[in-house]
C-alpha cells in the first residue's frame, strides 16, 4: 500500500514534466529499477526530500514505516554530519551540473561502520530543469575493510622493509631491481634511486655459487648461501644471502613471481674465518709437530706434522699422556723439563722421542705453559721438531770435513813421499844392472825396491780415501764385474782361509749398466768381503746380492740416498756384528777395532771403500746387529746401455817387461832436482837425448830452441808457480803435436786428466821404475 501511494505521489509531483506516454513509461521503469535494485535506492524531490526508498535502504538505515517520507538527509538521522554534508553537496552538484555525481559515505554503525559507494543522478525535464534526484548506493564495507587492512599491512611491511637491520632487495624475474631498503643502500653504497631498475648481474659476482636459479620465474625457491657482491666503489663485500619468492602486492591477480633477497654484511666474519682457517692450515702444514696438553698433562690437540712424525692419528693421540711419544726411560731429561715448566713456565732442549713403529727420533722441543681461555687452569703448548735427519746430515757433513782435511794433508804428504821414494826405487834398479844378480848385494837391493813399492802402495791408499785421485769411469755391467771377482783367485784364497764358512749369492742377470771402474770396484769388493770373511770367526755365511731398486723418497742412512733408479749390491755376514757406538765411525781413517798384528788392521780398508764409492758418485749404507752385518752399495743405474768411448792411454804393467831403448829427444820438466837427475840418468842410459827444466818458463824457452819429441812432465812445479797444465797449454800454442808423459807424486786429478786429454798422453805415478818409465816413453812415441 505504501509503495503504491509513493508512486502516485511521484506521478502527481511530476505530471507537468511527464506529459507524454513515452516519458511516463521511462519514468515507471526507472522507479521499478530503484525499488528492485539489490543495493540502496531512493528518489528525492528537487529540494532533497525523500519521496521513495527501497527495502535495502530501509534495512541499512534501520527506518520503519514512513519516518523517511518528506524528510531530507539531516532529518532522517541516519547519516552523520560528514555524510549529510557530502550528500547535500552531491545533490547540489547533480542539480546544477545536470550530471551524475559519485559519493563515498561512512556510516557509523555497531559493531562496524558502513561504507557506501553512491551516485546521485538528476532527472531533467524537457526544459533542462532538474525535477528529481535518484540515489543508488552499494554497501562496500567488506571491500573497504579489506582494503584498509591491506593498506595497514603495506604500511607495516614498508616500515619493516625500511627499518630492517639486513639489506633487502625486491627484484623481478628478469633480475631487475624494483626497490631496495636503506640497509641495502648502505651495504652497497648506492642510493635507492640508483639501485632501482639496476640489473642484479651488476651487483653479484657471477662465478660464485648460488642456490637460486634466476633464469625463470617458476624456478624461484627459498635459498640460503654466501655470496660476493660488488659495491658502487667496485670493492667486494661478502654477504650471507637468503631469498624468498613473493607475489606482487600492487597486482594480486598477476601471475608474475618476484623475489625478495635479504642479505647481511659478513665481510669481517668471512675475513676472520678465512684467517682462522688459514692459521689452522698453516699449523697443519708446519714441519713441526704441535702438541697441546690440558691441565692434567693429557694431549688435547694434535696438529702440524704430529701425525706424520709419530704415526699416530689425532683420534689415537688425543687423551693420551705425553709418554706416548716421549718414553719414560729418559727420566733425568723429563725431570729437567717438568722442573723448568714449573719454575719458569717454559722448557727448550733435546729429547729422544719414539714413533708408532718404535723407532727413536732425535727431537728439538720447546714447551710453554698457557692459560686455558678464561679458566685458571694451565695448559701446555709444545713444538717438537724432528732433528733426526738434520743430525744425520750434520754427521755426514762432519765426515766430509774429516775427509777433506785428510785430503789436504795427505795430498801434500803423498807428493813429497812419492818424490822421496823415487830414488829408493830407481837407483837400486840402476845398481842391479851393474852387479851380479845372484849376489847378496843384489838381494838387498831387491828388498829395498820391494819396501819402496809397499810404501808407495800405502801412499796410494791414503790418496784414494781422500778422493785426491781421478778415476776414469766407463759404462759397465755390474753383474759381470761382480761375478768376475767372485770367480777370481783372490776370492778363492779368501774362502780357503775360512773353510768352515759358506757362500750364498743372489745376483740378478741383465742388470742395468753403471758408470764404474773395474779396477776400483774390485778394490771395493776385496775390502768389504775380506772384512766379512774375517768376521766369520766361528763359521757362518757370507751373502752377496745384486739387484735393482727404485728409490722414490730420500733414504737417510750413513749417506743420504737420493730418489732414483739404482743397482744395489749388498755384502753381508752372520758374524758377531759391529757395536752400535762404533758404527758411525767405521769409515774414518785409522779407526779400527781389530787387534794389532791382524791382517788389514790398519784402519784404512773401509775408508778406501768410502772414498771409492764417492768417486763412483754412488751411495753407501751400513746396518749391524748381532748375527748380521750388511753393507749396501747404491750405484746409479744408466737409463740405457752405453758403449765405452776412447780414453787416455793407460800402462799395463804386465806388458812392460824389460826397459826399452830409444834415440829421441826428451824434455824433463820437474821442480825436484833429484827427480830430474834420476830420470835424466835413466833415460840417457837408454839412449835418449835429454834436456832439463825446473820451471814452466825454462821449459818453454827450451821448446823454442830445441826440437823436442816428448816432455816428461811433473804437475807440481813449486808454490805459486805455473803447474804442468799451465805449461802444456802454452806449449801446444807453438807445438800443437807435443806428446807428454805426466809423472806426478799426486794421483790422477782433474788437472792431470786435462793434460792427458790434450796430449793423448800417459800418466806415470811416482815413484816409478825404470821399466815403467821406458815403457811409457816408448808407447807414446810409437803411437805418434
């Protein structure tokens, strides 16, 4: 009934302006739309008084009956003052401007206010006058509250984003920075405006690992990693980075996934961690063992070369007492160490250690007490250096100095002795040619000659141990040389002297060649095997073994044996062995434990072996215990077989026979008057023409005046004077084909060897017999 009355009233009020049927039809449809609209609908007259409201309006405004009819917005009491003013302003604008006007109204209502989005539409007559106003409103309270909460959330997010203590960067799937917070700007040195629209590739180090794949949006996932960023000033900063995928807030309906990167500057921690790791690495790489003891004296940390030095792993050593590596049998030394730690807080000295294999180590140790962090307990840090190898090298160097000193001494003594022995050998020979060979005097002269030769032999042995000789090395097969000695008469006589002894050999066939001298190798075999046989007092076995071996790391024994391929010759016996305290000194000259009067007891045998081994550029080691003594020789193996090259002429004493005569002219150059005259007398007797010179200058002058066929050349021509090599170098400038026999009280050294190479000559060691002298002269002359 109310609705019908309302329509009637409206028609009456607008009957003048709605004269046509068509206009009335449009108006009726409009009224029906106002009544049936799901939102709020109302009709007002030109003065803003309500003529019609629909049920939705009544429900929202809580208006009953006709309380609304003819009343304006202020009178119905539904709208607050702010809404009333907004409605009146909208009505006025719609009536004046003759166009719809939108309006947003907030209506306080328990428990929550209403938010109405409305529109006021003017109804205009044919004359352009607004006669009525139609209001449509929609309740957007829920949407408004959602938008309000979203706005609050955005505000809170922006506040968290801006005030975060970590850097934050929001980027899209193309790696383009959308925004960054102040902390990110501080860490990277850019402003927010500079970072916006920057590609992240300009910030990140590309070759660093990262958990997130930035190539496609779908690949975004939560990640956590350490990275390196590049600051604006191009310096590096290490960051701890986390990333999370997020959806766009501004466009919730978008399918694009963004990525929020959060990072903090860990440069200081990274540097500290790196330094700590480096320190640990350095400690573990140190050549010394680092041992940390707790307040109870138990091993707490096992670092540096401790595992390599002692053979115990960290898990085996930690928790053990120090006697794990420092045996208790050195009580006095340990007492001194503990007392020093108690009194002074530190100890430095030498101790004997033991590794896991039971081998003794010579240790240089340094212990110092320390506080255990903030506790009052005292721990101890120990640095232990394995000096075993160094002590062995020092001992080897000491032995080398001994031999060097002996070489200087023996060289001078040998030269003088050999010169003095010359007359003892040559004059008796000259006398023997003038007397009856069966007379008593002839026999006495032969005794003198034999004694002189024995002395000369001892002098040569003395020179050999001091390496004052030159040995001509050539490629040879070591198994052939060794088998030749074992099958020789000398070795058979040795075995005959100890018939109760047995021989066991193991000689590998086709051994690699070595550089050696058969003559001197035989001397090595003879000395070592003679000693071994003599050690077999109550029977036993002599072992001789030859094989190949490859050394990959240095072996430290009596010698330091370098890595390489070797032919190894071992000579062992099952005698009583060598006392450990004597073992380091057995190669020293004149050091012997044999009783006086026993053959080969002079103390030079092993010294000769050592010197000859060095001349072969080989190595030697020795080990001994009761029941087994082994001498091991390491000869460097040649890579492939070689053939012997031509070498300077050597004299074979067995081929010499009697003295041989000649008529050539010979220059004798020797600073010793007696030696010169003796050689001249002998050669004159054999038919040669002789010229004598005491110095290189005299000799060169004679060469200029005389036609010399050969020079008998002494190597030492006085102190601070040119020697034989200096003379020969000058001589061949004018006499390039001059031949030479080098006669010297020294054995063959490098300078002698150079003369022999230049002259294709012969070396004649002093003292020499007339037969050896004549044979040398004839051999050189006849080969010219």
